[in-house]
C-alpha cells in the first residue's frame, strides 16, 4: 500500500466518522477518535511493510474489523460477500451442514442444541457440548462465524467434531456426514395418555406460525385438558415468528416484547393483534438452559402476561438484537451484523444475561485484571447477589438477571454415559435398519421380546460396543426406549418415534401431572406460588444462624 492508498484509507475512515457524527452518534470529542485513526494507520503500515511474511492490506483490514467486533459480543460480526450470502441462505432457504445451533460460553464455541432430524441430532450431540476441535484443528479463539464456516459444506462431505462434555473424562469425536438442512419447526404434536396436548417447537423459521396452527387443529379435535409447549433446546430464530407464536395465546393489545437500543430507531414495541387466542385450556411452557432467543421471548410473554406457567430450568439468556447493515451499494457486498438493541419482556426484564456482556465488552475480558495467585472463594462463601424482582400482570413476582427463570423448577435428566455412547455411534438407528431387513413385522406397540433383546446384544458385539453388565443394567430403561424408538421410526415414521420418546421423558411426565393436580390456569398459578413459597422456606431453614 503506497502513500496515496494510505491517504485514501484515511479519507475513507474520516468520512465515515464525519458521517456518523452528522447523524448524532459520535460521543464527545474527548474520545480521541482522530488520534486513534492515525495510530491504526501507523500500525497497518508497519505490519504491511515489516512483517516477516507478506500480507495484503485487504487481509489486515478484514482481520482488524473482525478483532474489533469480537470485543463487543459473540453475535456482532463482519460478513464478507460469501458470508453475507450464506446468512441470506440460512434465513430464507436451505444449506449444507450438520444442523446445530451454537453460542459462546467461557470463550468456547458451545452447542446450544442440535436441530432435530439433522446429522448432528442423529449423531447424539447435546446442548452444552463444547467444540474444542474441528477436523482435528483446535477451535480455541474461534468466533461463531469461524466455526460455522468450517462446519458447513457440501452434502455428503464429512466433518469431525471433537467435543468436551461435562461429566466425561475424555473428549468425544463425532464423525458426521453433512446433509441439506431443511428446518421443520414443529416435528411433533399430539395428545398424551392423560389427555394433555403436547407441541414440540424445535426452532423459529418462516413457517413456524403455519405449523403451530396445524398442530392446534390436530390437537383441539381431541379436546385436550391442557397444553404443553415444549421449547427445550430451541435455539430461537426469527423475531417475527416469535411474536406470531406468542399471539397464539396473547389477547389483542397485549405487549409481547419490546426492544431498546442507543439508536431510537431500534426502540420498538410488538403488540398482539390476535383475535382468537387459545385460552380455553391451561398452558405450561417447558424450557431448559438451552432454550434461547426467540424461545425466551415466547416464554417471557406467557409468564409476564399470566397466560400460563413456565417449567424447567432458567433459560440461556440470549436477548440481543442484530441488525444487518450493508457496507456497499451492492446487495451482494459485505455486510455488518451488529448488535443494536436488547429484548425485554412485558414486565421489563432484560433477557440478555450479564455474564456475556459488561460495559460494552465481553465479561471474559475481566480475567486479565484478576490475580491468578488468589484462589477463588468456594460457592458456599460467595455472596449471592439477589436477582431483581418484577411483577406479572396479575402481580406475581418474577425474577430478572437474564434468561427466563421458571415458575416451577424441574430436575435435570441425567442420561447414563453408556446411553450417550450408544446414541453418539447411532447404534439404535443401525440396529433398527438391520432388524427391519430381516423381520417384516414387530410386536404390538414395539414391545421388546426376548428375541429382540438377544438380537440387540448380538448386534452390540458385532459393532464392538460391549459394556459392563452393571453399566448396561443401570441404563436398561433408556436402552429399551432407544430400541423401541428407532424401531418405531423405521417401521412407521418419526411421529411414532416421538410418541415413544415422550412417553419416557421424565420432565414431560412431571409437567403432564401438573394438570391432574391443577386443572385450570388459576389453580396452576396458585400451585406455582405454593411451591415457590415452600422452596423459599426450605432454603431459609438451611441457612446457618448469624452470630
């Protein structure tokens, strides 16, 4: 880059700054903007002229922009032409990949959830899996965009992901074949044995409202006595669809969510326009720690407007709004995906967790100032900061601090390691395929006969997937469900497989039992308040006396 080019860069940057100032977005002149621009140009020139290997100005500029955005939050990104095109495809079409939603946790790319029915889901990847290698290369320092680029690819090609999973001694390798990812929002809807309706909403895409409407039509023919909306492992998606799904329950005129940012144009209120919300039966929204973004908008609206209960675990806490800003006049040019606002529930709770952001930068940056020689205090000696309190429409107390805290907390389901390994290696799927090739029929309701069990044991030996008798015995219930589920999928289809999996889902069963105990919405709300008080009293009783 010669002096004329450097001067051109300086003029361009200055013009951008002046343009920004003209619309009232530049802070006081004390921020030394122009001095910092000069310093940046000096560094750019020195690196270009003296670095040990030749580097292009374009590469330096791209990396400088990416590095700058990385200090803000995990979701603000610079998109070159190819990346901008991929974003468009992901939002409105199909793409080649493995089917996972990812976020940042503790500086590492982490799986929020695999998308149901995709290669990652079939391979047994789970929410919380930390991706430490992609095709044998460490992912330390990767941005979300870096990881997505390396995991996507043509249908039929393979990628190997190495993940760290909580509770496992060693990293796990997943050898996954890419496929075309076509996302279905509602993979299953039906009525449980006790008459409670159930809708599984796995993601928010352009057809979510349409698919939810179809699910209601199917369920309401059977006069359900209540409804479970399952948003566990739902990573979110389109804001418009989150609002429309919320409108299935929110009466006309109710505020569902609102956004607030520095730019007044980002301050928006989303009001329900529904004429016939589904209020004829009580509702429970089922969530977990990997329920994120648009899912949290729906959960927060249901809770704040007292339209139903939220049960499960406190959700992920992704409440940032990204705006895609073109950087050239060409629609196919590079773009800036910038966080411009935050989501708030009707009661005023910010969905975004503070652990991800602090003073406009990643909270992890504080580690640089910590004293490594000073041991951290144990949890028992760390003062718990009280969560801010908010009120629902009926005056119930709900808590802020990021994410949506459930009205009724449920126990986590811990799947035995044996089962995790069997799922990861797709043993149940492979067995079902082999079994169906030899047997035309299976027993009614896919009940497991001694013959099926013997064939499965033989298959395990053939696959070199043998485990100790004790570990198999401890996981037997889960193994039986896995066999029955995949046999059902092979002989009948996904819907039959879902019915079997849900029937053995402890959290779904716990929520379904709530409707037997409290058959109306007022009784459900009263039950939640009762349990909350009992939990608070139990916790208070455990606190040591102050001397």
